[in-house]
C-alpha cells in the first residue's frame, strides 16, 4: 500500500510521515517545494508518479490573519488546491482524507459542534475551507473530511511554542479568555488519521483531544507544566486584541463522529508533558547542530 502525504513538512505532516502505525505501507511525503497543490498540472504529475492508494491532504495555508489579508492565496491553496487533489485522487483511484478546521463554524452555538451541524464561517480561512469541503465532496464523494482545531506540536509554529518563546523575555503574558476550543496534539491526531485511513472511513469526522478550554486556560496550563513560576498569564478579551481576522468564540468540536468509528483521543492536558519533551529534544538537537557548525 502506498500512502501519499501532502504537506509533509508542516506541523502535522512531519508526524504523519514517520508514524509507526503505518506498518509496512510505503509512505511518500511531499512538501510545497516538491509540488504546488494550487497547480493542477503539478498535482496530476505527482499522482502519476506516486500512484497512491491513500492520499492525506494536510497541506494548507493556515495563517488565519494572512488569509484575511491575502484571500486570493487562501482560496488558491485551501480551496482550489484541495479540489485539484480530489480530482487527481479520483482519476488515480486513490482514497482521500482531507484536513479541515473548526473555523468553518461561527462559534455562536455555545456547545461543541457536531459533524452534521450547519457551517457558517466568519473569516476568509474558514470560508475557503468550507468551500473546499463542498467541492471536494462533489469531486470525490467518498472523501473522509477530518475537522480538527487548535493544533500544536514541536517543532513548528503553534500557540504553545509562541507562549514559551514569549515567556523567555516577559514575566506577564495577556491571553484572550473568551474564545473556547479543543487543543489538539499532532502526535495524537496523526495516530487517529492513520487509523481512519486504514479503516477506509468516509464522511465528516471531528477529531480533537478531549476537553474544552479558553486560550487563557491553555496558556496557563502550558506555563504551569513548563514550571515557569515567574510568568503570570493574565486574561484579556477579544476586543483587547485587534487582529485582521475574526475568530469564533466557541468552536469546540464534539467527539460523537469519532466515537462512531470506535476511536477516542485523550484529554489535551495529558499531552503537554509529551509536547514539552519533544520540544526540549528538538531544541537540544538544534543547539548541537549549531555547535557543530561552529567547530
């Protein structure tokens, strides 16, 4: 079995490529330098060369504020690019698992969203992903669409890494306490994706670590687990933090659709020690590499 992972250099893709649960499958990881999903010809050539049985589409333009400022790029990558992949997968006989987002919802429900709830995105990133979901399903009806949220891991750009970097130079950090969601650890999500791909799951599935919190609560737990007793995390309102893109206030995803496939994910708080261990190892290796380059 050949597995093609698009977005292999990203936060999630790096973990997916090396995941041990793939077993004897041949896993081919592709980054943007190897193939631009917004270019249909490049996508077709890639599928012709690899001939995957399963395709995981984790490649995306995930800078939410960047999408708001550059909607053309957001739609070219996150919507048109996804459709290019779906068409190539259909023509090549590959199953497809497509990563989507909690930001397809407006956050007004005040309860975890089910996979069947109506979508109503409030920013460009969410609208591009929502349109991609619709067009990908039309192009390849048996696609598995996995919505996730608040993804974090090491190395890579994510909320916990940002908090820990800020904590190196500040003793006080202000974080919004009126936006709620489900933090999701890349290692846990990767394992769930592998299982879903192996069982041939289809339809829309919500996959996050269990537990709902605010960004403030998330940051506070990160600082606590990291032992940064000198750092104080202060709550702030969304109105205090001006950003180009609006965020949904309550975008937590329900685990009902995941449980229907016999799967579950541990509480997000239980993942932080492992995340910090991964981060320390990465920083250690980076320091060793830098030292070696100087010698």
